[in-house]
C-alpha cells in the first residue's frame, strides 16, 4: 500500500436515480488526469448500500476499465457480517480491484475480540490486501488503537482508513504500528494535514471528488517536507472540506459536482438532496475558492 490521497468516489445517478455510467466514466477520467494516487469507489460516499450487486459490479468494472492499471482501485465491502464481507472481497478481486477496504461491522455492535477475528478471517480468505476501515460515526463501534496494532501484524492487512477525528487516537495508531508494513490514513479531509505531520500516510478523501489536485498536493508536499505550502492549502480549503460533508455524505459532494457542471446531485432514498440553505453556503464557499 502506497502513501497518498485516494478519492472516495461518488456514484453518479441520473435524475431518475438510475446509474449514470457516462458520468462515472467522466468523473474517473478527471481523477486520473489530476494525478490522484488512487480511487476508492463503492464506499459510503459511493452509496454502496443503496446499490444492487449488479450495480456494484458495473461501477467497479467501469472504474477499473478507465484506470487501466494506472493506480490502485479500492472498493469497500460495507458489510456487517463476515460471510458478506468475504463474498464482496472475492467479487472485488475477480473484477480487478487491487485492494479491499472493509468497515468495522455495523449494527451488530461487536466487541474488540470479535472485530479482530472478523478482520483476521477476512484477510485469510481474501486474494487482495485488506484495508481496515474504522468509522464509529457510521458503525457505533470504535476500533481501539490496540486492536489495530494487533491486526497490523497480519501479512494481508496493509493499512487503515480511520474516520476518528481525535488526533490522540490517530497518533496512537501511528505510534503502535510504526514497526509494521502498515499505512495509516485518515478518512476525514479536515485531519489529512495534521495526520501527515504526525507521521501518517495520507487520506481517503471526499473533497478529492471536487479538488483532487489540492488533496494530492497536500499529501505530496507534506511528505516532501514542504509543510508550509501544504499547510497553506489545508487552511485555504478547510471550509470546503467541511462543506462537502454538509448534512449527510455524499449530499454535499454531489451538490458541488452539480454546481461545477459534472454530474447530477441526485441521491437515492432514504437520502435526500442538500437543503437550500446548505446549498447556498456551499455555493458561496466554492465561489470564494474560485471553483465556480
């Protein structure tokens, strides 16, 4: 697993909520042209759980075709049970994904020993490397740094994207896994620069849908020691990092893409479009940054 910025891609829909395949191809090409380090379709940002299995296959096929081996493609299982996670990891491997991200199981509220065994078994069964995904705001279960430390020793677990915004939590993971072949990524744009300064590896980014070059440069410049330049970008775009997560992800990201003329802001129920108030706030922030 390489350090870098990996865009958590939206899944574009037409106004009737059907899959917009050409929009997905266009978005993927724009990402490739930006020089982003990798793509992560089919996560929460990609409305994974609102897609059919056939749609999941179609999204992955299109992204893999467009990427053509130029960069990693890392879909997420978004599964609450082991059997489903194993089946999706196999589907991903069979359809060209380079890695498989996997959420901490949600809804069932596992203990830490259950989380550990879940990931170890998934990693044993998967033909592609596994990336842990901790996001307590979605799962209501926080994988503690000690559990991550233990899992980092597994040869087929190569990293984590962690959505916990507490810097002491992220710093503990970096410290505890420093001797392993294991990369620590944030799942939040607002913590990308601080995590990198603490020795982290990069970010899985929602803002990358809107400003992929910005996210790429924040990561590259920090890793290259150009921290002043990277910090300037972090500060300039911080309000956008917050705005693309207005209300519920991916409402803000999709609204931003529509404002830029790329794809529709359509989301699938039970998600609904960004409210008018937040739409205007987002538009103002994007105007301020010269994106419109």
